[in-house]
């Protein structure tokens, strides 16, 4: 006598398939959110690094200009304003710092050079004269605010006192 074996076919049911797809979707969503948060974090860090580098560059540029200057043309300079302008004199050249279209501009003998890149906005360039007892300017307090153009929530401040001595 032959035994007839009934083969039981095993298959995945529709309910199991839906459960697997739902689990896959949940895991996939979690992975995507994680990747996007890492990407956002990297963008913030890169923006902050760019701001920090720009802050160092501007600080060194201003310090170098003041180190080599013999005086300030106070008649042409604009103090106590967020749109400051300063004219520095040396024995051979005029140096000027001012804001134009939210960029810090450096001019030496008429040659104009933007100091800040297109990706940065300078929202404040405030200059304050610090006079000695005779009323002669001996230092300048500089307050400058930089903001990233596409990420305006990322800002930095530069506060310097630059001496003429």
C-alpha cells in the first residue's frame, strides 16, 4: 500500500507580508531620520568652522592694519554707528574699512578688496574712538557681527580694541 503524503505548502500570508513591510518602513524611516540629522549636524559644524576661520582672518587683518598705521583720519571716519567707516594713514598709503552690501570692504590706495566672502553678511561694524586725556585717538573699539548668508541662525561676534601705539 502506498502511502500518500500530502504536501503542505507553506507560504507567507498577506497579513505577514503587511507586517514585514510595516517593520521595514519603520526601520527605514528611522535610518533616514538618523542620516538627515547627521547631515544637518555636519552642516552646522561646517558653517561654524567657516565663521570661526572668517573671524580669525578679519581679526588678523584689522590687527595688522593697525600695527602698521600712523594715525586715523577722524574727519572722514564714521564712529558710533553700526555702519562704521575708518580711514587709517601710514607714511605711504591710505587704508579704509567700511561696509558695502553687508560685506566688509578693505581699500588701500583706491584698490578695493572685499574681506568677507559672498556667503557671509556683516550685520554690524561699530567703531568707537578711545581718546587719551588730550582728546587724541589712541585706540579703536571694534564690534563686528558676522552671520552666514544661508544659515542666518549661525552668527559670531568680533570685539576688539585696536591700539595705535
